[in-house]
């Protein structure tokens, strides 16, 4: 276990991890839309100039409410971004970004860091890293809140204080497993730097060089196994 994390923080992380697992089950088993409808929605969303999340939280009560439903316009625009074209998966790779002992990550700071790191707000009200110019392929990885139920509400983002966030890859995805990991890691490192936070592995130990190397080996092995299943006998 990493030195410097208080028992209270570890307990909060444990509760948060359980909440995220429940959230992932809901997220990944939700009924998928028709493939054509998803492609059309993604194409429509990608053709828009998305409002800055920073502008959304600064506008606060001035953000337009759509059709009296209580849902912000920014939320409606982003809702299709980050949905998976194929809901089936067979592996999840996860790491955590957590505040230092005795601290928390503020919602507005998280939004700014996410934008600087190239994430977009979208499906299930969480952050995603999309394939450039091809959002219809689904997210390379996603980022959920460690505080249940795991999402981020832009309407109350100014009040958010969270112990951390969960970066996760669901495989198979739009990129190879290794390429997805090599996209996630520098993003997580950049956000850790911006937020003065700490990266932990799936066992909530410090994410050091050896563990990073091990994860890369696991991703290579996954890719090799996938390649074998796609090669037909006699080819």
C-alpha cells in the first residue's frame, strides 16, 4: 500500500472502487442503440463546435435548459459521444488518479485538467478519450468519478470534491490494447501533474515503472491472443 495515504482515504477509495464497478456493469450492459443510429448521432455530434466545459461551469445558471427537462444543452450535445458501438467486452484495464492525503480534487479543476489532457465529456456523463476524427468508433478509454454513482453532473460541478477518478479501458476497443494503454498513460500522467495528484494501479499501489512495464506486457499478450483468434486455419 502506498505510504502517505490515510486510512480514511483508503476507505473512501475502497467504497469508490465498489461504486465504479457497479457503474461499469450498468454502463457496459446497457442496451445498445441501433448501429446506424449511433453512427448518425456521432456524425451529428462531431459536426458541431462543442461548447467548452469551462464556459459551461462559468455560465452556471445561464446555461440553457432544454425543453424544460432540467438537462443542460451541453449535456445533450455530449450524450452520444463515448458510447460503445459494440457493448461486449472481455477485459477491463483500470488505474486510479487520487488526491494526496488530506486533500480532494475540485470539480472545476478536474474539468480544466480533463480538457487540457484531450478528454471530452459525453456518454453516461463521464469523460472519454476518442479516436481523432472518428468518434463513431467509441472511446479509447473513459474516466469515471470514484464517488458513487460514478458520473459528473455539470450542473453541480462547482461543488464537487472528489477523492479521485478511475481511468479504464474496455477491450476490445477501437485501438489495439497496447495502443490504448499507450494513449491512456500519458493522459493520466498529465492530469496527475495538473492536479498535483497520485497515480495508483488496480490494487491501489503506487503506479511505478515496473507495474507500467507489466501492464504493457499484458496488453501485448492480449493483442497476440486476439490476433490468433482472427487468423483462419490454412491461412
